[in-house]
C-alpha cells in the first residue's frame, strides 16, 4: 500500500499545480493561489468525507497533504514558465492521480458499508469534485460539466474495480485493473477528443 | 406515510427534470445534466442533513432517490421538446414537491431536537437550497434571491405546521395544513407575480 | 469570556450588515438579503464546524446569532443611506470581529485536539470563508483571493496566539495578543494598500 500512498501524494501534487495555474491566470494573489491549489487537490476527498461522515476528513487527519500542496505552490511559483512545456508530464501525473483517487474513494465508501453503487459515486466525487469546487471559486462553469469524458472514465474504472474484486481476492489486482481503466479511458478520450452526448434533440423533434 | 413518501419521490422527479432542463440549456453534456438534476433534486435535503449531522444523509440512506433522478434524466432526454407544453403539470408537481419537502424538513429538524425556529429554517433549506446549488454550479446568481416569493411560502407553511401541530395531535392534519399553505401561497404569488420588497430606499432617504 | 462573547456578537452584526449591503446592491429581495447577511456572518464558523465535526454547529447551537443577524438586516433596511458615512465605524467593528473570530476559531480547533497547524487554518476559515460563501452566492470571484491582505493577517494573528500561549498561561493575554495582531495588521494593510505578491513572473522568465 505504500506505493499507492506515494501515487496518492503525487496525484495531489499534480492537482495542486493545476489549481495554482488556474488561480494565477485569474490574477489571484498568493493566498488565493494557495486556496485554489488546496481545494483542487483535496476538495474531492473532503466532500466525500463530509458526505459519508468520515472524520477526521482527509487533510485534517494527514498533514502530508498540506505539505505537498504548499510544495506544489512553491514549485509553480518557481517554474511557472517551464510548466507548460512539461504538459505531457503534468497530464500523466494528473491522470494517474485521477485513477488512484477514484479507486481509493470507492474503497473508502465500501469500508463505510455503503451500497456499492453509492461507493462508486464516492470514487467519482473524490476524483472530480476538487475541480468542480475550483471552478466555482474562480467563478467559472465547471469544465467537467460540458467538456471531456472524465467523470465517465472514473465511473467505468470504479465499476471495473467493483466487478473484478468479486472474483479476485488479492487486493492489489482489482486496484490496478480499476485505476488502469480510468487512466486508459481518459487518455483515449483526450487523444480522440471524445465527448458525451448533449441533450439537444429528443426522439420526437428538434429544439432550437 | 406512504402517500407522503410517494409525493416526496414525485417532487424529486419534478425537481430533477427542472435541473436537467437548466443544464441542457447551458450546453452541458450527459454527465453535467445528471449532476445538475441530482443536486437540484436532493441538494436541499443533503445540505440539511449535513448541517444537522443526520447520517446517512438523504440519498445515501435511500437509493430510490438516485433511481428516480436517473429516470427523470432519461425522461427529459426522451421528451425534452414535449416538456414545455406540459409546464402546468410540471409547475403542479414542483409546487407539491416544495410543500412536502418543507414539512418533511421541519419534521426532521424537530426529530433531531432542534429549536422549532431552527427546524423551520431546515424546512426552508430542504425545499430551496437544491435550486441554490443548481444555480451556483451553473454559474448564475441564485434565482431565489431576487425573484419569486418561494422561500417565504416555505417559511409560512412551516410555521402553519408548527402552530397547528400544537393543537392538533393527529399527525397528518398539520402536515396537510402546512404543505397546503406552501402550495397555495406559491400559486398565488406566481399568478399575481408578487415579489418581496427590496432594500432600495430607507426611511430617511433614497439611494441611487 | 463574556466580553469576548459580546465582541463575537458585535462582529457578527458588522459582518451581517456588510453582507446585507452587498446583497442589496445586487438587487436581491428581502429573503436574498437575509440569506447573504446570514452566510456572511456565520458561514465561516459553519464551514469550520462541519469540517471538524463540531455539532451542533455555531448558529444551530446558539440562536443569538440568528437574532443578531435579523437585527442587522432591519438596521440596514432602516439606515442604508446612513451606513456609508459610518464606514469607519463599520471597518472598526468588522476588523475587531475578524480578530476575535480568528482566535475563537483557533481555540475551537485546539479544543477538538487538532494539530496546531490545522487549528490555525480553522481560525482563518472562521474569519474569512463567510465572505467567500457570500461572493460565491452573489456570483463574484471571491474578493479575498485577489485583494487585501486579510487572510494573511488572520494567519499571523493565529500564529501569535499559538506561540504566546506556549509561554503565557493566563488565557486572556494570548487572546489579546493574537486578536490585536490581526486588527493591527489589517489596519496597516488597508491604510497602505499592501497586497500579496502574484504569480506573474518566475525565477527564470516572464510570462505574458
């Protein structure tokens, strides 16, 4: 499990950098940048823990998250102009983070005796709602509601985890199956610019 | 109480459709539509349960809410162009839902030993804050803060419930008195376009 | 401690007025004004209590907050055109409120056995996030993320409290040291229009 914890922190680092970049584009000051980096990185897990009554919530129970986020802000401050060229690395970290966050969220839900379907939702909340809170606090329509197959990748990966863990009792194999599903799905979706359908027409007529 | 539970689910269905319609107007994809339908329908009760520490919170403790919401999204997908002409039916369902949500919220507050005044607030939160969360997530100023006597109807109906239950000990009569007050008040307010006053002038002078 | 409780309520009154003024500028109706006054005044403490699982949360456990907020809204309704000329008094109340909210938040965190660093964060959340929720609900980018050294003053004051309480065992002296630090820092920052740095350049190059 130490590998998973390490990946969790790397994902947190990547999420925090993406938050810091969004905030600095919005002309936020250092405090604003830290807060946005913070909610982007731990907001999803925080919301999950509040919803399922898991106290102490993620960053209150483990200070390492705070240190990682502060390091990510310093890193962004120092290397801002160099991060864009690194964007493939960033995308990789970010996507691995999403995969791991999703399955950790599903596991936490199951540990709290939630129905598997609700646990699946918690995996998605963990991976996705940090970005939603970031967008609300920067006064934007959340990206994830109109672009990118991102949450769907989380739901499918979580489902792959749930199904495979019925048959495979070595804990780490379903974990890898689930997280890989998220990572592969997201990479394919971004590469081929896949999008979910929108409700523009219905079965019986077009809307203007 | 089965009738009330049925009305609760019908109200949830109507709220979810109204959320799905708002989200599809905003060009959200299927995932975004589901999330907005979801928070519109159960966001108020979810916030209430978090505030009063009632775990498991509404939709985590009863999966029927999720099924009803998903059905409402499918319904919207199939019949979008037909829903506008149905708007009187929608308004009816929506308004009945608000009435029932309000009184159920007040009752839940009282069951958690809250002061009646706080329980009243919880009735209003249950009925109204789903729409507030919907508006925040779609990046709009919450409708309810500047239009329609809606929350006031909830507060008055909740008050009618509280007062009448002091005198009438058959549970369902105060329930009907309270819910009807909400429904009638809201219908009158919408029909005659009543609005609450705004703070534009004060007793001593006008502001520009 | 009665003096502190009185200052807490005065700060709540000042925060509620500032919320009511923002809401009335946005053309909200009476209900909207009350809600915005409410979240501005108790939103920070409410978020803190949800994060650290301190139930009943602030305004549910002590109805005085609600009465103070409703009085503040009535006051704003009556004297709106007179409040602007009073703005020095308002600033004074507001700033004293921030100082007291911060230290009360830190103390509450420590009473819940949080790590001092997390308790410090809770002090900042208590003082600052009411304004953040106000700005989100009025569809604005939170002021505090791009203007004014405000949260930094809270963090420094909280730190002064934590450090001084290591050496001074009379409870009220570190309280005054901490709260005064917040008040003095904020006054200086506003007077000299100090701002935190923004991430525009980095060590290695400029960004456009």
